[in-house]
C-alpha cells in the first residue's frame, strides 16, 4: 500500500484520481449577500 496503490488516499493523490478514500471537495455554497434586495 503506497504510491502505486489506487485504493489508498496516497495512491489516489499520486495518480490524481478521486473516490471513496479521496472524495472530491464540493464547491462552497454561495453565502455572499451581494444580490440582496436593498430597500429604496
């Protein structure tokens, strides 16, 4: 189990792949308040 093992997180990091042991990060939810309705 090392860099060549594609079932481990270290191996997935080396190969540049994702899966159960190295999930992809989901994009952060947009929490900015730039499009809020401003009272006039």
